[in-house]
């Protein structure tokens, strides 16, 4: 086996046989932000055969504090993250085939990419996309690894279709008004800690050491010195619509998708959640105020402004993103606030 | 007594990591309601719950000596 | 506060005040290997004022599997790790003053570097150097963060002089014949997980949030799904020679140092441990054999060979490193086998 | 009974993570000697020991119900 991977093949659960498997596998990584860039670097160094990176965003100054690989030059060039990642990865390990796809992932365009994929790594920043991954994972029988972080907190879970509970078993509905990195901030070790777990789980799956896959949800808080694993022995639901006996893959249907539309003749995009929400505007105002937004609200709507961009959010979750006609950007801005 | 463990921002909201609650034969949902009432804890509707390090539903019935952890789901990345 | 650090200052325990503190602090990072490169990247992204990196090694192909930042080009140029790290860090955050020092750290040359240092980060690969750090930390009253990893296993501990127990309290003697990355292998998530803990602890210390510093040793195994914290309430020893009442800082004296000498007229370096050891040659032979070495041994000595380099180790720990006159390289080769 | 938890390579050497040992009033040193004798575990001289998640010395005396974790020190990096 190659000198490059000698310390990895020395690790007995990988070995030469495991390394050969890793080098034949195809991983799809959804997101090239904090979790994504670090996961991409780890898998490329480990020598995965093919890595497909999907991301809709470009590199900005405020990313540099926690997003691996990216440089000030990437910011100056306003490179899309998937492309910037690909360029760095090529310099790290030219043997890995890296496929950079700049797009806003939907159930439809994602499914087309999953043909020969062995593992989906979650590096997204919202539950809507995770539920799409979760349904596709069940439908196409591809394992996926949930990972998320905010502040000093993180969470991760490995989902093996047909074996473990799925994310939909654990979350009856998509949680709304959780903290996001744009409202609660984030420190890099929270990212790194999630990535450590995701990479370890990914390697187990790639070398097909199924017995070692962690049968529990991991939750931690590095600032408050907390670490908890939650076993999922009884969590699988027979009537789960994503993985149960009467499954319908609800998140693959158009109804369950956030809608965006450019408002006619205005520099504004309207964003509408799949189902009407019942937002607590006062709490949201408090969170946003603490995050440097200029906030005004009344019982019906909230208006917030930062860096020249103004967003108006109605109590039912509908929002107007002012100052843009870019629907992808508007959806991202919306999800950066509401998660 | 039920031993309740608060995670992440819930720990800060309560001001401490653990609290003991009287409440044999209570359901998880009832415990959440009580925690909301007694300590003004927000967002318990969407938290994940572990009873003795095992994932649990809202209708799980708690027994004396159980340890319940409330863990807010995380969406960032 | 700057856009660059906006997500970090949004995190309340850092805030604008914490960020200003971070930007004024000086961290000395000992080692620029796996733990070192990742720690260096994290602290540079976080905006630490000054970072001094000390390392004796250069970038090799077998490092790329787990050592962040380094590229195939660094390998081709045979760049010293400290210098390669500095070049990458400059592209990531030009505001951080990075000081790259290529040297084999000893008690004497390290002490000279510690004048205005606020924190020492351990990214070494042997206990001998850690015990030197530990004594210097106590003598000069500088916090340090122990970190180590091998295979899928890792360990970390924050040591605050005058407050917590020190590493010498926990280890009566330097453990010998532990697994090293050259004998047990290593996967990158074990590195990343240690770094996550070290960076979180470093940030707490840099923003002076002393109450949040973790009062426990962390030990984990990502493949075997283990995580354990060990509280140290009763571990501080009054008679500890490094931090106790009658302290002598034993590891700062010349007797307690591994000695190297080029054998006259031969292409061989002799390495001698501070005190005679009692090696179990049979166990060592087994470990090395499993690690791709060609091994022969008898009750008195063991000879092992890999990649053209031959090392003879005597039962008392003395060793001959053949094929080199470079004392630093010889000591590194010795410690890569015996830890 | 003393509940013994084996970490990292010790878990593989024993073939399982936990084992119960009869031995009230035993010291940690005595437990190590017994583990070495009964299971041929190597390297216990240099492991770190935790008793009920608290760092402990070789002369710590164990009581019924204690959980002892043996954690090999790690030197790589």
C-alpha cells in the first residue's frame, strides 16, 4: 500500500483492505461551509475515490474564522465554495476525483446525483434540506451522516437505511426558530468536533465495518463541558412516513418545499415556508437584536436590517427579502435566520 | 425524584445543569409542561428527550430515579 | 468588531471584549505535525495576536493523510513544517503575526521563547517534551493544554499552574512503550477531536473565562465509541516535584533528557534515554512487526528496518540509528518508535 | 462487585468493554494485579485509573459498586 496512506493502513480496522475500499467509494457532500470544507479536506486526505461537493454559496470574509482551506484570496475572487474547495483539494491529493457542483439542492436535482453514491455527508445548515437527504437516503438505500453545530454546541448521528431509525423518526416536525450561526454565532471547535465524529463514521462505512458504526446520537457543548450520547434502540417508528412500512417520502414532494418568487417589478424576493408557521416574533426579535440586526416588530410582522439588507418576516413565516432578485440568495438569507 | 439534565442554551436559561423534580408516573410531556411553568423554559416543544441515555417520546412515562436529558436540536453547519 | 470575526463575537462567551483579548494574546505551539497544523489553523482563523510555532521536522508524503494545510507541493519542496505552516497561515489571515522556529525543543531553548507567552499548546509526540513543557509552565506560570492521539484514540487536559494538578501529578514516571502513530497508525478524526477540545480550551483561556475551563481529563476512542471525562479534584499532589511545595522542576535538568551523539567515523547516531529502561523486547518486536518493520530480536537487543533505515535498540533503551549523522532526526526516529 | 471499564486497546485485549470483578476492599494496585493474572492484560502498570470518573492512585481502596476505568496514556501527536 502507498506511503501516503501508511499511517491510516497501520490502523488495524482500516488496514490495506480497508484502504482499497475507501479508494473505490463515492461520497456526496452536501454543503461546503464550515462542516463541508472540513469534511471535504478529511476525506480527500484519507483518499476517498470520488468526492462530489454540492454548494450554493461563495466564500466571504466572515467564513474565514471557521471554514477550513479557504483563504483571503478566495474571498477576493468571490469564488463559489464548491469551486474553491475543489482547487484546494487538488493541491492536497491529486488522486481524488473531486466534482464541484454549484447549485441550490432540491429533492429533484439531488436525486440525479446519487446514482453511484455510497455515502451522503450532511454539511447543510437547515433541517428542510436534511429531511430531503433523509428521504432520499431511505428511497435509494444510501447511508447518511447528520451533522450540525452552532455556538459551542453540536450534534451528529449516523443513519443506515433499513437498520437504524431515521431523522424523521426523531423529529416529528421540522424544528423552527432554532439558533443558527447567524443568530447564535459559532466557534470553530464546535465545527471540528462534529467533523471528527462524521469523519470517523464515514471511514467505518467506507471500509464497511458496520459493527463499529455508532448506534447513538451524539450531542456536545464544548464551552459548557457537556457530552451526551443517546441510544436509539426504541426510536425507530413503524409508521414513520420516511422509513416506515407505509412510507411516502413526504419531503420529496413539492408541497413540502420552501417557495421563492421574485416580486414583480421590485427588487424583492418573497420566501414562503412549506406550511404556515406560528412564529414567536418577540423571541425572534430578541435573538436578532443580539445578533447585530436593527429590529422592529409588531404583533403581525418583524422587520430586520443588517449590512444594508432588509428582511420582513410575517407571523406565519412568509418573508420578503428586500434588495435582491436572486432567489437562491433570498432562500439562504431566510434559512440563515430561521434555520 | 426525576433528575433533569439541561443541555446547551437550556442550561443557561435555567442557570444550572441539573434540577430534581418531584414526579413519579409523570409523562415526558407533563414534565416539559411543568418545566415551562416552573422555570419559564422556552422551546421545550421541539427538544429531543433522552431518558436514561435512551431516546424517548413525549408519552414516555417516567419513574422515580430516572434521568431525563433535554437536548435542543441543532440546525447550523 | 470586524466582519471577519462576526460569527465568533456573536457567540456570547467571546463577544467583542473577548475578541479584543484574543487579538492581544501570544500562543506558543510546540509541534507542527497533525495536532500542530490543525491547532495553528484554528487559532489563526480565530485571530490570535501572535503565534509562535516550534517544530523540528519537514513535510513528508505520509503526513498528508492527517496533517491539515500541507499540500503535495510542500512535500515536493521538502519544506520544514513550521515554515510551510507559516506560509499557509499568511494566506488565511494576514493579521496574525506568525513566528516559525525550526528547532528541536529542549528545556533551555524553549524557556527563552516564553517571555511574553500567554498559553502553551502541546502538539508534540512524546512525553519527554511534554514533561519539559509541564515544568516550564509551572516555573513561568503559563497555562498549557496537553493533547495526544494515536489510532482512533485521544486525550487532552488543560493545566492551569497554581490551580489544577499538573501532568507530573498524574504520571509518576514517563510511560514507555506506548503506541505511537508510527506503530499503531492514526486516522484523522482522532487528531481533529483532540484539536476541537484544545481549541475550545485555548479560546476560554484567551478570553479569560477561567470558570469555563474544563476541570477534567478527556479520553476518547472514536472507533470504539468511547468518551470518558475524569475529574481531577483529588489528583493534585502536595509533594509533586513539578508543582508541589518542594518543587525542583526535574525535567529542566540535563540528567532527565534523551542524549544523542554521532558515533565517531560512522554514519550512525546513538540515542540514550535519561534513565535506563527495561524494555519488553518481545512486545516491541510484535508491535513493530505489525507496523511494517523488518524485525529481528534476541534477549539483549532488537533490530528493525524500514525504508532503508535500520535501528538497533538495546534492552535498557539505548539505540543506534544507522544511516544518519543527524542527531535531531535520530532522536525523532527513536521517539517515533518508543513514544 | 467492582465494575471495570477498559479503554482503547485494552478493550480489544480483553475482547469486551466491561467486566465485573469480585473484590470489595481491594486496592487499585491489587485489582490491576488480578486483571493481569486473570486476563493476561499487559501494560496496566502505566495506565491512568479513574474510580467513579475521578482520578485515582494505585493505593485507592475500592468499594462494592465502584466503577473503575483503566485508560492508557497517549503520547502520539
